[in-house]
C-alpha cells in the first residue's frame, strides 16, 4: 500500500465524486480502482469489503469505509474542514445535507427516460434557483465573508462549488441572479487545490454519458 486513500467505484461521478472533490480540495492524492463488471462487484461483497453491499468504498487509515456521508465527514474531520466547534459542524451538516438533496436530482438525471428528461431538467432548475441557491446567496450576503461557515474554508464550501458547476453544466445561466454565488465561484476556482482539480487530466470525472449509464446498470443489475 502506498499510504494514499484507495477509492473503489465506477469510472464516473456518481456518489464517489463528492469524495474525490473533498480529498482534492484537502490536497490529498488518492488511487482509484474502477468497477467494470458485476463479477468485480460481487467479489467485493463476497470478500466482506462492503459492509452494506454498496459502494463507494474508500480504504483510508486502515479502514474500509462505506456510506458516502460517513466517508465525507471522516475526511472533513481529518483534514480540518469541519468547523472549529459543534455549532459550526451543525451548520456545515445542514448546508451539506441541503446541497446533497439538490445533487441527488443531478445524480439521477442521466437515468431519466428520454420522455422525462426535459421535465426533470426543469425540476433541477426550479429547485436550484428557488430553493437551494437563494439560501447560500443570502448566507454569503448576510455575513459578508468568503466562506459559508466561520470565515474558514470547509466541507460545505467544497460541496457547494461542486453543485454550482454541476448545475451550470445543464443550465449555463443559472447563477445570473446570484451575484454573491458568482463571486464565491470565482474565489473557489482560484484556490490552488481546487484550481488543480479543475484542470484537464485531474481525477475529476466528466459528466455522465451513455457508456457510464450502461456500465452502472450492468455492474449493479440484480
């Protein structure tokens, strides 16, 4: 073992992408193992690697961690991205959970039937512009600071940046009514670790395509 965290998932975004984002933002290099067949996935289950028979799987600090939320909070705590006290942690948790609700819609979008795609895209736009982005616009405006919690870079900032870019891929002008979020996006993009992650050739995955959808259905078929 190299000592680097080892990530096992498919070669695509899915539920592993926020983990890649958080590790990259913390400046941590990691290795990846990609599942391409149902047999590989079944072997992980048979060998007892997957506590609840689910991926993502992250091997870190001698642990085989599953459950995205548990993995993310461990990484955030380990790399000092989880606030300075319980109150800050509670705020980060609230913001992260809200963003995760929006990201769930984006996660499922590639699996929409063709006749539902337009309706689902409208739902993402409506939720982003009316429910989620206004919250973060207001938070940033009210406290006048660069970051969401405690004027310090945290897991919540990383997750919001990922969500902004994911929504923009589908709805390019989505931030037009959110000046604070536009400034936030620019600042985040220029943070050295995030800037590096946004460059071509980084471990960041492209938007899911038909091949990715096909692989997911093949690997996880019942």
